[in-house]
């Protein structure tokens, strides 16, 4: 099974307590209750207000969430775009979910995006961009994050979710409002969330503290890519 053994081993709980923001670009995930309208403007969390765990009712679709993807550059500079992939535990047997979360849809909050054909399936990729005018209109803040969009998720059993580099080339970048493309450090910059109780922990907020991994043998991106399978 392609399963997600190596990546799950890499997801250790970083010290996401305290309010000191880091000084490198990050992408965070935020678990929120389901929002029916105005999903892109209904919330405006600061870094240390991000929620990284959602309860699970085993075998029941009652645990549904909007999981927001948010970006931050150097303590709050405005974001122009990101290029990355998504990974999570969600296994299917024919049409039935047998483990983890079901990602039912994706709502983009950007002006333009270039998703792979299978987005938002596990190991799929997307390039998300904002127009210059929208970028200029967003205020800079030392603790503010830019909302890129959200996944509509139902959690049937314990699971993990994290952004990843593109599986085909390892690209994991964020763009600022000057048009500059900045490589992000994975996994330090990659926030992750959990559902239910997980041995890896309750999640990590990278704009509060780096999401450092447990050292494992052969933890280069090439080996991680092999464990994930080839993406676009």
C-alpha cells in the first residue's frame, strides 16, 4: 500500500504554544466549524488562534468541518500566491470510506488557481494566485494570515492532513506582492492538523513555531516522494 507511513512518521508535534511568530514563510491549516455563506471572509484568525484538531465521531458523518488553508510571509507581509500539494489519510474501498477523512470539496478564495485534475485528492497539487489589486488591498500584520481557500471535510475516523511539496519535483513555494517566489522549508513551514486522537499529536501551527520532524532514516524528499507515489 502506498499508505502514508513515512510521512505520518514525519509529522511530530512541534511546540505550538506561545505567541511568538516565526520569521519565515509558512502555510497553516485551520479546523473550523462548517460555514454556509461568505466562507472566504467569515473568519480572520491570527496565527496563535488557529485550531489544529477536530473531534471525530467514529463511523458517523456528524464530524464535518471547513479546513482553511492560510499563508503567512515573514510575520504578516501580504501573500500573492502559493504552489504546493495536499496530503491526508482518507482510504476508500470502492465507494465507501474505510479510514480517515473524506474531502468533499474545495472552495478557493484566490483570484486564479491552477489545480491538478484530481485536486483535492491526496497528493494532488495546486497553484493559487491573487491579483495585484487584491494583494495591495490586504493589510500587512505581524500576526495576520492570508486565507487561500478551504476544504469541506467529514472525519469518519482519526486522520492527519498537511500541505506537501509537489510530488513530481518537490516545489513548495510562496510568492510575495513584489512577484518574488520564495522557497518554503518543508516540513518546518507546513502546518498540519489532526482529527480525533493521533500518536503524532494534536497538530502544528508553523507561524507560531516550526513544525520540525522526528529524525528518521532516509528522510530526503526523494524518499518521501516514493512513499507518496508520483503526483503531477
